[in-house]
C-alpha cells in the first residue's frame, strides 16, 4: 500500500511535510530488534528520528522528502524536542 503525503496530511492534522531537505548527518544505532535512525537537517536544530527493522543506506548529503510530527524525548532527565518521521523518501 502506497501512502502519499497528501493522504497522510488530510488524515492527521498534526503532521508536517517538507520537500528537498538536505541531510547534514545520519546516525544509525541498534535498539533491540530495531535500528534507530537520527537525522540532522540543514537549517533545523532539532533531530528527526525514525526506526526500521534493517539498516538503511547513509543519507548524509542527500535531499529527502519528510513527513513528520513534533514530539519530545527525555534523556538523563532533560527533555529534548524531536521530530518523529512517519514517511521518508529520497528526492
């Protein structure tokens, strides 16, 4: 099933879609059965996070389209803003 950003945005008001965002860094780490991915995007100081079951190619330097929503994460008792990625695609 292919889900377009338009369908997601229509169904979920809190989502944001951005096109041709440049990836500055891409980190992958294992968390149990999942691979946690963290992206830093040019012009944003908030990390974008998503998880996959398998490792993904390095996206550093790529232009990507993202559909995401704002969230927060607590690390060592400190709350950080993050963006949870729902859909990612290379531009």
